[in-house]
C-alpha cells in the first residue's frame, strides 16, 4: 500500500479541453465525477495524471491542463497496473485503463503542442462511490493481489502415498507467470481425495471469496471415481469450450489417450475455473496453452477494454 495526495480536482463541461480546478467532487458509481463532461465513460470514468509528469513536460502549467480529473502527487505512476485499487476514505476506485489512443488532435494538443495524457495518464472506474473528495485528500494505492486455488484430486496423493507433482507444477508455473508480470499472487495449494463433498466445499469457499483462479488437476477421466467434471459443472456459469477442445485436439494428434480427457474451462462471476488432467505431462501441455491466454481472460471477466 502506498499513500499519495489528490493535489487538484478538475472538471470541464466539454470533452477535449483543459479542465478547471474545483473545490470538491461528488463521486458516483457508474459515472465518476458527477459534474464532469467525461462522466459515465466506460472504463474511463475518472482520469488521473501525476504532477511530476506534468512538470517533466513543462513546469508551471496549471493543474488540469491535460484534461485530467485528478492531478496527483507522490505516486510512481510507472508501476500502475490494471485492477489495482485506490481508496479515498469511503470511495474505492479501480484502475481500468492505462493511457489511451487519441484519434483526433484535440484542443489540448493544439494549445500545448503535444499531450502527455495518452502516454502518462491512466483511468479508474468507481467501485464504491457516494463520497465527496476534496483537493489535498490523502489516498491509498493498493496493488491487486491475485488469489489462486490449486486443487489436486487424488486418493493416493491425499494419503501421502506419492508426491503431488501435478499440483506443484501448476503452482510453480503460475508463480512464474505472475512474477513475470510484476504481480502479487497468493496461491492456496490443496490435496484432497476423490470426494464430491470436499470439492463442493472448496468451490463454495473460493468462489464466495472471489478467487481469481480455481484450477483443479485430476479426476477428468471416465472411471467411476472421476468426479471432478460433474461437480465443477455445478459451479460454472459460462463454459469456454474452445480452450479445452483446442488442447485435446492438438495433443490428441500424437497421443489418442488425450482425447479421453473431459477437461473443462469456464467462469463463475470473475473467477476463472480450469479442470486439468492429473498427469504431469498433460498438466504441462495444458499450462503451455492456458497461461498465454490469462491476460486476455482476466480482461474479459473484469470487463476491461484492451483495444
């Protein structure tokens, strides 16, 4: 958590122009700043730009010169990440867009000779509104910590008969993925027997706690004890069949046994659900295809505009 200051609050009646400082702003969910021309713009409800970036471009420019709603101080904006949050007393904001594309040269560009907002600015959406924010307010910047559950279903692994290599592989590769993106992650790794009741209990727990990923390994076959898919379908609100189909088809060309897996990918709210086979080889193959898609999947379930 980092503390910074809302140095100035700026609004305008028109888009594409500099904004003027005001003495307060009413923040409303789904809108942003009630009295601003940009209110209600999806994923661009409130714009922010650091005073340090403005001074780096040209000192002594007034706050709001680049059309930013909040001119902020004391925050290293080079490390801003999507889905990070900011708290200003009761108001909670979430980073929803970093930079923007300017298709037309607006009044700001022509008056300044350039505009740093597309490269240096960022946008937030209101998660919890209803408050009044004033210039000089202190705010907390809270980097998002992704929450992941890795569940291995295996009678023998749960009894300690053999090592849970598949769950360990998933945990290791996901840790590497989040580290490569400079993201914080908390991973719960659990081994359970092939038990419907235990799996139901874990799904209820992790979905209720809004985990970002629930990934299982094991129980995707057709034997009597393979219960993973039947239970998981109770919790999947939207299935994404193409991912598992693609992986089965790709690796089934060289190993027909891969086609017997009932692997599954789906979503419950903002929780991504993946059911992978139990073998280390299969887990490695699935992760090789799934991990490169995670950024896109996160953007979709969080309704972020990546264009």
